[in-house]
């Protein structure tokens, strides 16, 4: 007898059993006849059962019919390749529908033959709900931005100042290029047909943002549309403080620019008139003219 060695084995088994029972995932083993050899407490509770009533029973008794085909295919694949298989299943439980990510893996005997199949199931229901909510929020945000009559975009930065990829954009941002938002997303900005003057202005803005980590603004005339645009670009940093993206807003300021020019012309005309007026020209003279 080796009491120390046996004691160590006993302790190891106890530790392993504690991990097996308390890990927040369903773990089980079944033989090639699909009979359950062992299952942890979390797995049994997930199925609304107790471990004792499940051990030795055919797993098919606890498996939902719509999942049986997926399990059969996974077993056949494991028998052929000896490699794990991962599938996603929906479980209709008394507490409500749950989504589980199940990984099946082979357990071999001393000859390397697969004699048991293990399973580990992680409940990913909340992840699916969060993903669905995120997608819905993104869709709502996209719908909102698509109706904003200004171009809005976010570009992911590459290695060079001008190496950027469009990650988010609304339809108005793609309009000057004849592209929809969906077509614009994923495009390298170098491939967009910018006027050379606009390209230089945008490169200067991005260089300024990289240096200062502050927003930059420019007014440019777009030859493609013949209209004045106001470009505002701003830095987007990651959690580590690194500049990873540049966002931007493109405003159509043509009406404002033209209005300001007309106002300047009126002011200049008034100034020329006042300079040309004789010194004796008074408000009374102006009234008489009226």
C-alpha cells in the first residue's frame, strides 16, 4: 500500500469532482450506446433534472427531438475524425427557451478507440439576446443616420496617413461617389475618386488629427458637385488611448457660403456708396430723394 500516493489520488479526484460540479457549464460523458455515464450538477439543472435520475439512462430520453439529428451527425463525424465538433442548439425548457453552444469531444480507450463521447454546453442565450439588441440598435442608428441630410462616416486607420477603410457610413456620405452606404462600407478611401485638391485637404486634416488628437475642420469646393462642403473630422481612440479610427461629418454649406458672399457684396456696395456720397448729403437729402 502507498497511503501517501493513494491520498494524493483521492485528493486529486475530489478536486476534479469539485471543478466538475461547480463549473458554470454542462459537462457529461456518454458511451457509444448513448447511455449517460456521468453529468455534472449544472448540466442536470439546465435540463431541469437531478444527476442521480439521469446516470445510466439513454441520453435520448433527455434530448429534444429537433436536436437529435445534429447530435447523430456530430457523433458520426467524431468517430471518423477523432476531432471535437461544436454545434448550437435551442432547448425548450420550463423556464423558457435557452440557446446552448455544445462541444462534443472524443474519449478514447488504451487502444486509441473512441469508447465515450463527452459534451460541454455553455448557455449563450444572453449573448444572443445582447447581440440581437445590438443589431437592432445598430439598425435603428443606421436608419436615423441615413435620413440625416449630411454625410457621416467612420474610417478605420491603416499604416499610412491616407490608408483608411470605411467601417460606417450613411447614404449621404456615399452620394458624391454614386454609392450607397452598404457599397461604401469596406471601401479603401484611396480608391474613392476624390478631387486632388480635396484629397490634399483631407490628408492635411488627418495628419493634424494624428499629431494633435484634436478635431480638424476645412471648407472645400467639390468640383464633382460644384458645391461648397464643410468637412469636420475627429479622432476616435481605443481603451488604450491609441488612435484607431477617424470619424467625420460632411456638411453642404454651399447656400451659407453663397449667402455670405452676397452679404459681403452688399456691404462692399454700401461702402462704395458712402465713399462716393458728397459731404452735404444728409438724411434729409435721402428723404427728399424718396
